[in-house]
C-alpha cells in the first residue's frame, strides 16, 4: 500500500485537522495486516479465566463415581428401578442439574428430551424411548445456542452390543464426558446466572452406542425449532491417559474436525485450539483434520451433517482393550486430565456465547473489470462493533494475518484470492470474536449414506 511520506503532507492539513484524514481514508481501504500467533488475535477475558479455575476435578470425579453405581446405562436397560439402569441414571442427572438450577435462582432450565427411535442395529429393530437430559442457560438472544454433549449411555458392545443387564460401567465412555458436561453446567450457572449473549445448552444424550440416536434427535429438533447452532462440541472419552501399548499422555487432548478445509467445523477447531492456547497454554491440543477416528464417530456428527460447526474433543490415548467392555472402570479415569479438557470446552462455550454472531452472507467478487483485487462484502451482525478480515494461504492450517476493517460491511482485499482463503469475523464491543466465515464458501458436506448413494 502506498503511504504519503509525512514530509509531503501539505502544511494546511496540519491546521485543518485533515492530516489524519488522508492516511486514515486509505487505511480503511488497505490497512496494514498483522501477523497472527497461535491465539489468532482472540481476547483473553478475566471472567472466563476465573470460570476455568472454578472447574473442579473432584466434582467431575464425584459425578462419574455415581454414574458407575447404576451398573449399566445401556439405552435399552431397565428404566423403572431407582438404583440400576439408564432410567435411574437419567433421573439422578436431572435432579443434579435441577439442584444447580435452584442454586442460581432458576437460571438453568432442565428438561427431559425424549424421542421414540427405531434401533436399526438391533436384529428386531425395536422402537425405544431415547431420552436426553438437557440444561439450558438462556442467553439474552435465545435464538442462537452453543451446544456441548456427553453421552450418558454405556455398553459392553465389544462383548455383546445388546446385553442390557450385565454391568457396563462406562466410566470413561462416556462417564468422563458426561461428568465434564455436568461440571460445566455447575460452573456456568454459578458464574453467569444471568446468562450470556447467546444460550448455552448442556446436553446429556442417550443412544450414542446404538448409532448417535439421541444426538441426531437433538440436532434435528434444534433445527426444526429454528435455533441457530453457533457451535457444537462432543465430549466423548475424556479421561484415559494410558494406552494398551504402554504409551501415556496426560498433557495433550485431541480435537477432530471434518473436511473441507474451509468448513465451519474446521473453523471451530481453529477457534478452540486458539482459545486453548490463550487460556490453558500448558495443555497441548493435537488438531486432527478428520471428522473423527477412522471408522468411528460420535455425537457432533448429526450437527455437522446439518451444516453446524461441530467438533469432537477427546483424550489423546485410548484404551481399546477396555473400551465397550466391563473393564472400563472408574480407577482408570484421570479426573485432573478430564478437567483440563473441560477447561478448553468452557473457553469455547463462554467465548462463542459472549461474541456477536458471525457476519451473514459473506461474499467475494473480483473487482471489475480485470482486477486482481477482490471485494469482500457481508451483512451486519447484531451486536458487532467492528469486523476483521483474516487471510491464510491454502496450505496453511490456520489464519496467518488479521486485518481490522472497522464497522463497515465491505473490504477490498488487494490480493489474488485465487491463491488464498479469506475469512470475516465479528468483533464485539468487549473484544470477543465470532467464528470466521470463509470465502469462497464451503460446499455442504453430506453424511456418509448420501455420499455412498452418490457413488452408486
Ligand atoms: Zn463414547
């Protein structure tokens, strides 16, 4: 960008105050970009830092220790006993979340979210009442919601997928994630009894082990009811630190996000990794650019297939010799480690729920008639004080430069966008940033069944 050397400015400009006008007017056109570090220019909020300190490994441990006492939490297990089976487990979770709601003056809205769902993996394909337990922390704008799920059902699927009576402790899968989500509901309700800008939904889902039945129902319900899902995280397998081959890692978590590279999910993964670096810099994040582990999945997928940003946040080391077996017991869960994953979750939930929504209808067009530069436009986002344009090369895993562009809704990028990704994000008055919306826009991705149908 051309800048006037200071000595060339007319003296009259000094007298009239127009000294600043010329460089600033140009600056709106092409301000100097700033290189980004791993925090991607996200603000550190002392209130959120305090929220993260509230997260207690002992609380997570206490919740998980109760969950395993229900013997089995198989989705098709007994629902009438007060001490054993998934019915007893969900009534206990409902009561626990309701107690947090009572303690914050009713700030949490706790509900059962039932759905009659066919279990197509079962030989007889029975229809089962799959019941999620939801705790809502309503925002000032209740049409937008940030979601976190843990699945409270368990199984010994490696032995018999439909053994509904034997013990299936599921202490790690997914007692750990469920207990983390319960703890997040506790600390958010305590710290934010009046809610944030947008709603936060703490969702304990069932039917995961039979094919993501509860989370699919929840994702579809939220869309049918007109909610905008700002982001979804699945906490599944969050407490194991030692693998069967002897490798251990208690200082790294994994974040899975699906293709394409400009998808909303990948953007949420970048955001989560940047917030992790901002708030918990000594806890490492291994970003995996894949929707989930090979041939396996969990509860973020139904959200992703409806176009929402969705990621899996999970342990670095899995114990495949214990998963889905009676050996998935309490003593193998490292609750300090689970708490660290929950802190990254908390930073994402609180920041996304505090930030303005991302700008809508972001478009990029070549500047006519033959220009190498591109005009990027967007619709204003409610609550946005300003916007930033982000730029990265197509081979860079994350954003490389940020350009503050003021409070307008267009920007001329003097670059060959053919060779780059660009993104636009909203900035709130308090400095919280939304997810970036990338241009060119991603094509919607299809669930595997539709993709398979395309190949036929
Ligand atoms: Zn699981």
